[in-house]
C-alpha cells in the first residue's frame, strides 16, 4: 500500500482487430513504462494479450488505448 492507500490492481485485456504489424505491442510497452505498469504484451493468433499490474489510474491508460 502506498501513502494514498491505493492498492495495486491486475488487469487482463485481449485486443482484437488490426493489431498485428502496426507497432501496437511497442506502443503499449511505452505507455506501460511511462505509467510504471508491470506486465506482458504478446501477440496471439489474431489478437494481442495484455497482462498488467499497477495503480488504478495507470491501468486506465492501458485500458484506454485498447478500446
């Protein structure tokens, strides 16, 4: 727990659509580094799988790029 009392959250997001060969994983990794989010991003057959852990406000950033 940090000073504000926030707890780390975990999210699993699957992104479908045109995400292959457009740099989506690298863009997601850059946003994750910017907001101190830990996790993985990987291409799966036809979609991208994102497992992330961080503060709620930070995870919103990852979720917003996947919509």
